[in-house]
C-alpha cells in the first residue's frame, strides 16, 4: 500500500475510534429552576487528592464541613486507578465490572445498562434540575440529562459559575469538578508533604469555602437543606496514579457527606459506590435497582 494511503487509513481509523468531546452534546445552557423546595445536593469532585496530603494541609473549609458530616478516610475507590473509571464508579454507583470502563476512555461503556445519578434521579422525579460544571471535558461525559453543563479553563471559573447558578436558578443537584490538585500532582508529584501539591489542595479548599458561603446563606434565608458530598477519584504516587491499585495512597481515598444539623460520624470501610445511593436517598429516591453500594444515611 502506498505510504499516503496507509497514512489516510490510519487517520480515518483514529478519527472514528477515539473518544472525542462533542460540545453540541455535552454543553447545555438551560438554567432550570429547582423543583425541590428543601432538600438539595451539592457534589464536589476534588480530583487527585491523596488522603494523607489532605490531612496534612490547611483546609479550614473542609474542616468546617467535617464537623457536620459522615466522614471516612478509608474509602475504597476500587481498581483501575484513573479518573474515568473512578468518577464513573461514583456517579453510576457500580464497579468497573459493570460500567465496563478500565482506562481514560469511554469506548465499550455500559452506561445504558447502569445509568448515571442524574438520569436515574429524573426517572423518579422528572422535574428535578441538575447542573454539572467542570474544567475537564471528560467529567461532563460521565453524566447525562443535566439541564446546565459547562466546561471552564480553571477551578476559579468553575467556582464563580457555581455561585452565579446557585443564586440565579438554584438547581436541585449541582456537580462540580475541581482539577488543580491533580494538575499539580502530575507535574510536581503526589506527595503527603509536597509544598506545591498541598498548596493546590489549599487553593481548592478556598474555592469550596466560597461556594459554601452561598449554601450556608441559602439555608438560613430559605430553609433549604443541602447534602454536600466531597470526595476524590484517586490519590497518587510520584507523578502518576495509573496501575496503582496495590498502593494505599492511591486506592484508599476519603469521602465526606455533610448534612445540616448532624454531628461528625467517622466510618471505616466504606466504598465509592455507596455515595450515589446516599445522595439519592437524601432526595427521597429509594429502591433503585442494580447499584453496588448502600446508602450511608
């Protein structure tokens, strides 16, 4: 085969086989007002935050949330320690053996068989509104049927947009993805005492505090009750985290479920798949089939 035809064949195969972000499909701009007057969910995915590094960092906003939370520093995130399987496990409520994702690719996913939390919630409550904000394209591909979905260049923009949407339409479910700690980890190292890495965690904690100021104000003013779920998709070692299922600092992560008026309760041996049924139960959605976890409330 002449070289030019071989090259064209390779490019054709690459174009039709690789995962590509489709802004026409993944970006939505309907700021639909929430239909639940009281109970709402804020999920913050804090990408690439090692448990020991979190504990060593100065995180006053995380610490405040932890005072009224179910908390675990021994959460099993499962195998395949990269982001697409990790976030899929959390937001679809099943292990990779079911959602079928083992790498940072969406090929061969079984999302139709095991729907994401937004799709499932809307089966039970069609009028729910949901927002997803991220500075990483692929996070937007993990869920569907959200009313508002947007990608941003950095965590500060995600935070500003979240605050605006909370005030403008106050969705029933809001999902945020903060990426700065993972970004620094890949460049300078995931470490329990790395100055730059812990600094990135502290910057993210500052952004979380800005969002929580709005949540606290809404709870006081409008009698809303927000479940706030924080977790990560993996830790890391060196400048990587892939193929590190055997490393505690990568696979054993942390999770926080803040509930208004609750005193801290520390749990051991929870699993990432427990978070989806926990959030659904808060919205009074129970009896969801085929989930691998159990509600923690």
